[in-house]
C-alpha cells in the first residue's frame, strides 16, 4: 500500500511545483525591485473583488498568486495582548507572554532609550506569536496610544502616555521605533497610532463632539501624532470613535490631507472596531452604508475593522458605492496599494520572508524580557512622598496588607501573565517575618423590611442572589473592596465569587471583574437614617443601547434580587461581621514596618466605556491607610493605579499595574536597590470641582500643567529620589540650553532634568509653561554632568490663527530648568527676534473659526467632507481682538429656522454696529450670504447670535 501513496504524493507535488515556481518569478516577489514597482505589479494582477477584500481587516489568502492570509490589529500596547478576532461574546484570544507596565507607567520612566528596548521586545514577541499562528497573530499592531491625557478621569487613561504633547511624542516615537525594528526598509511589526483625534472620554463616545479651537488643535491635540509620524515611528493612525467639531473622526479628511503630509513614507490608516458602522447606526451622519463606507475610504482610511473575519458586508457596501459613483476604482487602488506597501515591508512577498522571519516562539517570555520587565517596572515607579522611612533598612518584620498586597491585575489591553510576583512576594524575599491580610471589611446586608440577608444561592448564571438567611452564614457574608470613587465589588465569603448583574438576575458566577460590560460594580449609598441603598454601577445605558439609567437593587415578591429605578430601591442595614481594617492595623502595630498596598482595579470604574466620576480613592482603602498609619508610624503606602487619585501618606510610592514583575520592582525600590527616578506624566489635581470632561478647551478650563494655575496635589514631572541634586550655571545661547547637574547626596541616583519655557509677550494667550526637553541622567555621589538641550528658534513657534500659519513672535522667553514643573531650579531669559503679529484685518475674508474668544457657541462641520464653522445660538458670541473692519459686511451663514446676528464694539454688550437678519437657508449645510452696512473702525469686534445659526466666514470690506 505504500507505493501507490508515494506515487500519489509525488504527482501532487509535481502539479503544485509549476505554479509555485511561476509565482516565484513574478516581479512583485523580487526584493531587488523598488517597492513601488512591486506594489504596482501585484495590484495589476488583482481582480476588483480581490482588491476590495484587501480593504478589510481580515484579508483572505489569494492562492493563485501565492498571497498569504493577513490580519490587522494585534493589540500590543504594553506587550502582546490579544488578537482583534473577537467571537460573538466579545472574547479574545489572549497572549501569554511578557506584560510590561501599563502605557502611562512606561512614560513615567521619561526614558526613550529604555522604551525603545521595550518596544523591540514586544515586536519580537509579536513575531514569535506570528510564527506559531500567522492567521491569528497579525503583524500590524495597534499601538501606541498617543491621544493626550488631558483629563485624568478618562476611562482609557491607562492606555496613554502623558498630558504633554512633547513627552507623549517622544515616548511614542521610541516605542514605535522599537516595534518596527532598525532595518531601513523592512518592518518587524507595523505600528498604528491610536486614536485620532481628541478622543479621551467614554461618555457616549460615538456621539459626543470634541470642540477644538484651531490653536489647540495645532499646538496640542495633533502634536504627538505629528512627532511620531514625522519621525517615521509608525505606519499609520487609527480613527477614533468621537466627533471633532461636529464631524465623525471616521470621515475626518485630516487622515488624508494632514496626517500624510507629515511624512514621505506610505501610511496605512485603519478604522477603529465597528467605527464605520457607527456613521449610520449611531451617528446617523449618512443615510446608508454605501455612502458612509465611500466617505470612510475617501477620507484617508485604508482598512475597515468591522464584522470580524467576514469581509462580505464591506465588499457589498463598497460595490454599491462603486455602482453609484460615490467612489472609483482608483480610490480602491490607492488604499489597496497602501495596504500592500506595508505588507511588502513586513516581508510577506519576499521568498525568504524578510529579515525578521526567523524570530520564533522562543522569544516569548524569555529570560531577557523578564529582566527588562523588572528593570522597566522599577524605573517607572514614582516616589511621591518620603518622610524618611524609605528606603527600608533590613527590617526584621513587616506587615504587608491591603487589597493589592498579594494580587496582580491586568487591564483590557494586556495579555495573560505567565507568572506573577506580587508585592508580598517581593518583600518576603527580603524580610524573614512577614504577616499579611487584604484589609477588607466582611459585611452582611440585611434587608430592612424582611429582616433577611442577601444570600448567594449558587455559582451558576441563573443562581440568583436572594433574601434567604435569617442569620449571617458564609453564603450571606461579603468582602467589600472599595476601589475608587464610591464603586465597590462584593465577594461572597461562601463561594468566593463576585456579585454581578446581567439584567436577568444578580448572581455570583464570576471570579473577577470581567467582560466588555463589567457587571460586578456596585455602590453602597448611605442614607440619612443609616441604612444603605445598593446602586448597580455595571452595564449602564451607553449609546442608546439600554433604557434604564441609574438602576438600584430591589427585592421581588419571591425574595430574589433585581434591578429597578431608585424610587423602588430596597433598603439594607450593613453589619460588619469581621473588620479586616482593624486586623491589618493590629498586624502593623506588631511589625517593625508596615506596607499598605492599595489602588485601583483596571476593570472597575475607569476603563474603556467607563470614565471615573472623580479622583477619590475608595473609602475602605482610605480608612485602611489611616488605621495602619495610626498603628505604626513606619508605614509606607504603595499605590497601584492606572491614573491619578487623591491619597495622603508620609511615605507614598506610586506604580501602575506593572505586570508580572511588579512585586520585584516595588521591593527593589522600597529597599533601595533601585533609587526611584520615575516622574509623573500628568497633573495630580488636589480635588474640588473639575470642568466637564467634554470640554476640550484647556486654556479656558485650566486643565493640564500647561494652563493649570492652582496648586496640585502633585505636579506634572514630580518625583522624589533617595539622593539630592544641585543645578548650576544655566545658559541659553544660540540654539541650545545647558545646565550643570550634580549629585549632592550620598548614594547614586538618576535625575530627570526638565526644560520648560514661558513666552512673556504674545499676541495670543500663552501657557503657564511648556516642556521643551528632558533627559534622564545617572550620577554617582559627587558626580556632575552638563546637560545640553537643543532649543531652536522654530521650536518656539505658535499657531497664528489670524493668518493660519506658524509664527515665531518677537518676545522674551523665560527659560526654566528643574526636576518638575513646579520645582524650577535655574532660570534665565532668552530674547527671540521674530515677527510682530499685525492687527486683525477683517476687510479680508476671515473664517469664523479664527476668532480670538468665544462663549456659548459650539463648533460644527461646514459640510460632510471638510471645514469647520461656528454654531451659535441665543446669547452665544465670538470676538476678534484688535481688529480693523470696514463698512460692508458680508457673511456666509446657514440656518434651519433663521435668526439674526449682531455686531457689537468692545464687548458682548457694547455699542451695536449692525443687526443682520438670517433667513432659513434650507439646512445646516446650505449657505447663504447676508450683508449689512456699519460704521467702520478698529478695536475688539463681537459677533452675537440669536437663533440657531452657523457662521462660516465674514468680510467687512472698506
């Protein structure tokens, strides 16, 4: 029987050999040819249907040409996390490899060289996974996130780097360069920057619009993207879910016309998951899919991240768009050529697979990557306060307590840790006598009306918690973890599972907070009579998907728990069965030192789809800190969070959820084996009322260190050391700034030297200060180094919205060098010869968006392709400062119902110069020109709105 089989196999091999040989001779497979020629050759061999298929995230193989399957979108934010091939339950295939510190922690190192090494390690592991399963693990990676962290309450804070565009751009460039590799042509992986543009909130994220003034758009929101793209550290950008000035980012023409202007390399831009569908299904921006998908393609996106691995719906919609003339085959070819260019750079069509093809699975979780992870986590840690307790000096006993003392957590964009070193583990390696406890209260929840207790009835999805026990048993006892704000999780003492809700029941079938909609979140709200209402804080009404906002726990007639409006909420008494806080304090009293490990859970009240309400640490964790500190003055608080929180302790060390080596890194810093030099990349506000998370005008809201004039809890750039540093001899000469830095302490350490400037005179409002450069340097005791920063005249340019251009003004600049934005150690003055911005000349056509100030207006889309306008309503106004204007007004306006605009001199209540009736024009995109005469003059001119009016432009001719 062997001989016939051998003959058959030989025949099959001979039949396949000829096509394979023929494919190998095709020009697109010749690495010696220019990539443009190779792309053109392959593109010319594809059918229209094949080309349309290559516009999808899941690109089917084309056997006749030897084109392999390719999938976009492996998540690689701080390690390879998961493939974006979700199943029907939104589950991913998780990687099990090196999980580095969260992105905000990576940036806290202020060390681009280190972060490039991290990016390279992640790129290696992506290649390793691809080698094991190229169908699942694609080489286009969706990282880094460079959307600036302008509000610390934003749910995706952990994914970004910093509130500062220069620091964000530098870290993104380093990480992207590492992901790509050092070959001048070939790519280890193809990184994509997220999320363009001005995203940073989860409040109905596909429906809210970010109002951006031209100055902030150019000077702040675009800058980090521009830095990384212009440095060729990324191969494209991903559109974000939100709208900007009324236009969805998934049809933002900037993707084609602006982003691509920052580099001469080919970019391959992608949509976010489901984003193209939102244009019709949520935003109602287009009437049908064909129109919407055509607009996505024409706006500069080359890949549709929709419908899992099914390209069929996309192909049908684009085919309809072609038939209707909404797009042409040339539009398709343009985007397909971009996709192919990146795939050529990944080595997909080279006979040998390119220089990175040999990287295999052995790199995943390698010893070298474990060591790098530990180094990075330690360098990312920020010593916020130190009363002298740190570093710890060989204590004989320690109490290590708190909900995170012996736990490590991963976030939504992390893989699975193959091993875990908790803070408790790290401290046990150095201290012989260690006691521990979670420091949680165990409570029973007694239904006031019936006298029965909330009881777990099983661990299945239909085992509804109910009022069963008449006296507390393990099944009716709950360990309460107060995470952040007032959001808690409740773990049943009997079965170890969390209480959760799925809108059918409240059950205990989950080990940890999980799922796209985290349903294990509750708030115990104390009432005036001492009883509690239990608010369900899990899956809420989002983007119109559910109609019951703000639900509370109630009790049905048969005693089962259910959800209902607040008016129907049941009242409960909270009985403390065992006091874990008191137990932790007693352990601390008996120990030489106490370490309290508190913080956030990455899945609870502060993650994708959930912004935080405020900056508070949970009440239970605050009481734990206070109790332990009272019991033992030698208490150190280790804070593990994905974002700023308000917390107070004399010795306070902050880290993100820093991966498998968290415990080693924390212990390395606590015991002085690593001298901390991490620095904050965000302002940690002191509390009080913060502005609306939907207000993106930093200059008006006073958000970020750039515009904040209050005293923060901890400033941008803050971080302490176990040694001290002196600064001397600051000089600003030519196009560089230099300063001498000396380690004036007794131990070696690293300092992050930070350069800021402030422009004293300007036509435009200027930030309090702006970061211009930074360097992390290592110094032995007594050692000095002269740190030099480049500072070109062009670096000091500001956006002149009066003329739509960058300008260097004639001005004096404060040059400030220090260890944090609020710790300036040396200062000098730099006089810059530049332009004097002329007065506003409104006799020339002026875009309304180029105002100088505004109130009570929003910004809107001029049409569905490009252009922004001012959308005014009753009482709203815009102003033009120091303007020259003539007597003949003509203004481009659009209005559904009509109204009027007024021109006033000097203030919104100043002398009336003209009142102009605006007719109904037929729609918000239908513009008409209105005219009026007024007395010419100069000074501040205000335009006031009455009725819903869009103002596109105006001219006040002489």
